[in-house]
């Protein structure tokens, strides 16, 4: 038989806290690599699960596997996403406290796959409430729908989520699933009208064209070939070998039925999707006097028909702007560029709002029925957060700024909750706490979000300021107001000289996870997210109920400026933080092993970078600050009692005394361990290893 030591050498340790040299990043990464080589993609840092994307199907997600993890304690079995799921579920049941699982990692690291596995675990293993036999199905089927409309092929991930998602799963007092609710964050709408090279628009467009039957495409006036649509070919890769749009179309169609969309609703939804494609093919010409007109009348009338609006009104609204000056309405023509951007703004607004409607509909389908709600006051919740990870692209814009800000907030939460819960555990167990030094990123959050002085406030002000404003004037404002901040840099040096490595259009933020240069081009437009008033007027008269629901009359009448994009995002994040703070968190940290989506390839540089910005080393240090290992008395006795004649086979005295007898017998020195009220804390991994080895001998 292989000795315990060599097994450990080969497959590494299943919990990083057991690493002797826990301060060494190299040791940490070597442990990950060894496990990855053996297809052991999961490893713990205490109760945090680290997951490395295998980029291949592993036989570890079957129903039998789910059964293995049910009700089994964390340390007795190999690390798994099911263990986190089960543990969270049991904590919710026994402590009667709401839980949440926060999944993070960069694009392609496996967050969405992890969240789906957690959901599947609950859907399969939890009892279902009689009233809602199909709830599990509906919860599961919400994924393909949201992915079709909110995911796209990017350079980094063939199925990249382009929105953030938080989902609550509600359980009744018996632990049966009862309902669900989804919150969505900042869909990357710009993708509707533009894609970078090698990327695609949202999946649904290609699925509809490839999978929709001839009759359907006829009613939508669509051709099957995606290359016929300008909005689908900006990235020059309408077809992707790893994706079957046709099959996925079938899955999505079925999912829409299961969730409870009526045939009429589906038709209206598809009308909207098709209308976006026709809008994209609506082209403008420029007259001799600089006036703009539409040269593709058929496309325009197709779009109008599918949007359920009057063709000539739409035409007028795409080429003219309505202004109110001194109480009088005036119509002014748009120039060519303005018309193009009005058209694109309409496509983005239509798609973005329809996506929100879709989430609303799904929520209605997952919602608690009134009568159940009233009979289950003791309901509890498990929240699942699958949100964009820290992002550094070649060219970083407004979207990356928002995404990275979101990650700063999550890091804040992590610091607060991890340190707090660690501290609480020492306190409840009556053990002295030793503080750990860590970088508190509050200073960066403030730089971004502080009222009046933060970057978002400055951006809003610049958008509202009358007169000539532009992205560069925003940058200059930033330099004036936050120029001296230690986490903010532009090409200007303090001594008045310029930093050559930076362009005049960039600012750099020193995020907790690394430096990112943001190009201010487009910041104002994206933050404004404006749709001309006359386009709104046309849309709120739509005969398509989805659209008349999405474009409200009040919006046109009410002249108040709606909240701008970044502020809206900031406020939704604040709410999210509140939701998460009220729950007990578990973490899944996902790592992408290589940039080529290949199985078996472990790119050390790439992994090291992620270990750094996921804060894993810090996490480990916090966890190890006091004691490497802790275990409840019962569990410790149960496992090691064969090593001590006094406790074997049954110990009938107090648990603490049994553990005392056991560790005395094993020769633990006083500095090696402490007994809390319900748990034993072991300071060094080697102590535990020696005990484990004794068990195997
Ligand atoms: P994004 O931020 O772009 O949405 P993500 O972190 O959600 O990225 P996923 O879509 O979950 O990434 O994963 C990317 C791909 O990696 C999946 O489509 C799948 O092919 C593969 N993958 C991820 N996790 C696993 C897993 N546990 N087993 C097998 N393959 C996986
Ligand atoms: Mg994803």
C-alpha cells in the first residue's frame, strides 16, 4: 500500500491550511498543479473552495456523487462543489440562518458552471414542496434562457456571461425548495451593436437563425444566414465550431415552455429579437444639404412591423430629434453620425429592456405562491452570486471600470465577513485572537464611489454639465479632483512632466488586484445611455406588450433625468452588499488554468496572477493566523479514537475530556493545540499529519 506521505506528495493536500510552508506562493501553486494533474480540481482553504477549470468533462457530478456528499462532514471526504452546497444547506437548516455562496474568478474560470452544479445539487437532493413539484425544473431551466439572451462567445470564453447574476433560492421550514428570485446586473448592451474581432453577439440571435423553422423565419422576415445581418458579423465569427446553435435553440425553446412563457409571449419576444436584426440593417444616406435619410426602406418597415410601431413615426424619430426650448417643441434633423447612433441606441435599449423583462417573467414563474408564503414564516434563503470577475483587457472602457469596481466591493465584503466570522469563531470558542495584517481596499472603493469627490460623481457631473463636455474634459476634471490620490494615475506627473507610457486619454487605477488603464473614450456616452425622446415616444406606443411594458409613457412625460448608468450600477451594488451582509457566506474561487481552453494545461504565470488577485494567499494567512485546523470534538474523537485505548471503542464521558485524553495519549504539546468550547484547534499541520499517519499505520 502507498504510504500516506507519498500519496500526499503525489496529489498534494486537499486543504491549503495543511501546507507546512503556507506563506510561500510557489508551494501553493505547486499544490494546485499536483492536484490538477490528477484531475483533482477542487481544494479547500478552510471553508473556501478553490476550483480549477478542467476544460473537460469529469465523472464527478453524477447522482451517486451527490449522495456521497449528503450530510457528510467537510473534512471526511474529498473537496467538491457538492460539499460546499451540502454544507451550506445544512448550515441553513441547523442554524436557521440565510446563507450565500459567492463565486468569483476571471472570465472562463468556471463560475457559471459552478453555479449550475450548485443549483442542480439543490434541485436533485432537496425535498420538493407538494405545491411546486416543478419548481426545481423551472429553477434549472432559467439558466439556458438567461444564457441564450445574456451570454456570448468572447475571446476568453465561448459561453461568457455578459451580465451579473444573483439568485435567491428559498426553502421552507422543512428544507424543501419553495421559490426563487433573480437579480441581474449591468448587461453589456454595447455587444448588441458591436463585437470585437473573434467575438459574437448574444447567442439567441444565432440560435434563432440556425434553429428556427422556415415558417417562423418567414413570419420574422429573416434569412437563415447570419452573415446577412450587420449586427451579427462585426466580430467576423458568426459560426463557432464548439457551439451548436441549432441544438441550443431547441433547449431554449423547451426551457421557455417549462418556465411558463405562453406561445404569444414567445412570439412577441422573437419579434423583438428579429426587429433588432432589421434595425441593424437599416442604413442611412446623406443628402446634399447634409440631411439624413433612410436608404433601406424594407428593413426599416420590417423593423417597425416587428416592433409593433408606426413605420413613418419610426423613420421620423430615427432621423430627427425633438427638443423643448423655452417651452416650445422643436424638431431638428440629425446628421449622419447622430442617426447611426440613434439607431444603435434604440437597438441597445430594446434589447436591454427586453432582457430585464425576461428576468421579471422568470421571477414571476419562480415566485412563491401567496398561500405558501403565508404558511411558511420560517423560510430561509440560499443566495448564489455569479458575477463578472476582475477584468483587464487590452483596451479597458466603461464596462471594465464598472466590473472592476464591483470586484473591489466584493473584496470589501470578503474582508469584512471573513475576518469577522473568523474573529467570531475564536470568541465563541473562548480562544484569544491574533490579528493579521491585510490590505484594506476601502481607500479604492472611496476613490470610485464617494459622494461629490469620487470618480462616479465626477463622471455624472460632467454628463450633466451644460455646454461642451467630452471624455477628455472628464479626464481633466478627474486630474483636478483626484489627481493626488495614491491609487490614481494619469499621464501627468506631479512635477508637471508627462508619463510617456500612458496615453492622454487614459487614467490608471491601482486596484487591489492590480493596475488597470482605462481609456475614457465613450465614458460619457455610456454613462448617459440616452435615447432620444421621440424614439421613446414611438416605443411607448408599441402594440407589442413586452415593449409597451418596457417603455412607459411616464418616462416621456416625466422630464426628470433618469439616473445615469454608473450611479445606477453603484446603487444596485449597494443593495447587493446589504443582501449579502445579512447572510452567512461561503466562497468558491475559480481559476482558469490556461488561455487556450485546453484540458491538462497548467500555465503557471496565469495561475499565479489569479491566485494573487483572488487574494488566496491572504485568505490562507488569515485562516492560518491562529490555528491551521479546527474540528468539532465529536468528529475528532470519532476519527482518532482508535489511536487511544482510553477512548476506544466508545467514550462515555464528556466530549472535551475524551479529546483531552486522546491528545495526551498522542503526546500533543500544550503549544500545539487548544480546546475551545466545542472544537479542538490545532496550530500546526504537522501535528495533524502525524496523527493521520498513525491512523494509517
Ligand atoms: P464568464 O465570466 O466569461 O462568464 P465563467 O467563469 O462563468 O466565465 P464558465 O462559462 O463557467 O466560465 O466556464 C467556461 C467553460 O469552461 C465552460 O463552458 C466549460 O466548457 C468549461 N468548464 C468550466 N467549469 C467546468 C467543469 N467543472 N467541468 C468541465 N468543464 C468546465
Ligand atoms: Mg459565466
